[in-house]
């Protein structure tokens, strides 16, 4: 059984003749602005890189600096459902435009902040910027994927969304490289922001003139209460926690990897920051390979592979951080394994939830988006643990809790109702 879902005929994109539109009919000029929007979606991942530089600039502790990611992902808890309601009122494309505008403002504030001499003002602008990046990303996550559904469907939709995630990963991959280059060349890592600001403005202009024929807005009503009521279902609860752990590990390793390397090597922040790019490079490879393998192998088998790779990553990090004299390549092997392993956990958990309650897919989808709050839960706990132990081993132990949960899900996948 394939993991792709059958889309009801009434929600398929329609062309002028009233027939279901095909991906091949979507002009290249229409697709480019949408893919540019996926690139802007990846801006949220620069927070992991920025938090390390901000920690260095302002002399913050690990527990304080890791709260920055909480400022980003907290908004998925409170704004996912309201973003869906706004999308029903103004349409998908306009909601994406709103999200890009908010993201652009989030990129503008650090530029202004670092031009102000007062350190307190600089930090205040950074904090507000992180919040705006989280708010913008929440609105974009809710609206951009459904917007692609107006251009393609069935297996073509899956392929288009996979390519969109690939474009998003490019933004995540190059952010630490640009920050490191700017820090070494100009002594100003934050020059990353004006570069991404220009891209966001360009994406906004291009999408503003994009000609996308949208389906009629969903007239159904989704509430936060209705979404959380689904947690009474054991399958939905387990998948929801799985997504919380997936995002927690993803954001946690993004923020912690450079610190792990610097703690046990002679690498400076600019060089160690490249560890984040290594993670995103292998996560991108995992997404692309997973989109093919999930069509050939069961979700159960793929989740076991993911769990095995993530367990291997935890072992590498524990050895590297817990024992002296371990080679640096061991940490990079861990980054590669966690990148590949964690890449497809979200799609497996989301697909399982959607197929388990097909009649309530809108609410299941909204609930799973709320599960992105994991990015606000794990990093602060990792920071507190590392501060308490005086080393990054504490952060690794907290991250390993999420890895263990995903591993247990892989072992007992069939026991909670999955047929594949």
C-alpha cells in the first residue's frame, strides 16, 4: 500500500474546462514564485545559527541562548489554528504573502538592532526578530503546502512537495555558511540578514503577480479544542508525541552541534558553525531518498531505519562528548546519521495519523502542526542540562530521550494500528 493519499475529486485543482489540473499544465513562471516561498520557509532554521553568535556577542549562558528557539516554535502552539482560519477567509496565496511579509520584517530588525550602539537594544531587536520569524513560519507552514495542492495532486503533488522541502533545505544549509563567511570577512555575522531580506522581498513581489487558480475556501470549522480532543485516540497521541520529538531533535541538534564541536576540539565558532550545514545536507539527502523509498517500502520498515540511524547518532555524540580524545570525525558521523534518520520521521508520523482518521484529516493536520512546539520544548531543556553538568553531554542526554521514543515507536509500530 502506498503512503500517498487519494485526494477527493471535489478538492482537486480545476482548470478552465472544469477538469482536474495536472502538474504539467502549471507554467514554469507560476512554479518559480512558489518554490521561492519554500526557500523563505527555510529562514526559520537560521535561528539555530544566529543563537550561537548571539550567545557569543552578549555572553549568554546555554540555557538562556537556547530559549531563543522557544521564541520561534512557541507560535506553532498558539497560531496554527488561527492561521488556518485566516487562510479560509483570504485564501492560500494571500496567507503565504502575509507570512513572507512577517518573515521579511523579522530579517530587517536585526539589521537595525546591530546598528544601535546600546547592547540592550540590540538584544531586544534580536528577540523580537526571532518571534517574528516564528510567527511568519507558522503562517507559511499552514498555507504554503495547501497552495501547492492547486498546482498538482496525487503522486505529482508528493513530488512537488518533496522538491519544495529540498528548496527549503537549501536555505537552511547555506545560512551557517553565509554567517561564517560574513563573520570571517567582515566581522559581522549578521550580514546574513540583509541577504535573506532581499530574497524575501523578491519572493513577495514574484508571488504577488503569480496567477494561481485557488479552490474555494474550506467552509469547515476547526478549533484548538477540537484538535486537542483527538489526543484521546492512542494512535494520534503516539504520532503527535513522535512529531514533538522529531522537531525537538531537529532544532536541538541545529543549535547544539557547533557547541559540541567547540567543546572537544580547537575549532572556533565560524568553523564549528559549519556542523549545522553538515546536518542539513544529510537531512536534505534523507528527504530526497525517503520520497523514493517510501513508495517501495513500508512506513514500518522505514521508521526502523530512521530509528536505527538516530540511535547510532546518539551513540556517536555520547562517545565524543563523554570521553576525552575522541576524533572529530565521530561527531560528523553523528551529524550525518541524525540528519538522514530524522529526515522522514515527520512524514511517517503525519501520514499514519491522516490515514488512521481520514474523515478528520483537517483536524489531524492542524494538531500535527501544533506538534512543532517540540522545537520550543527540547532546546531549553538541553540548555539547562548542559549548564547543570557544565558540558554539552547534558544536552545530548536530553536529545537522546526523543531518539529513544522514536526508536520505541519503530519497534512497536504495528501495535498501534498501522498496516504498513
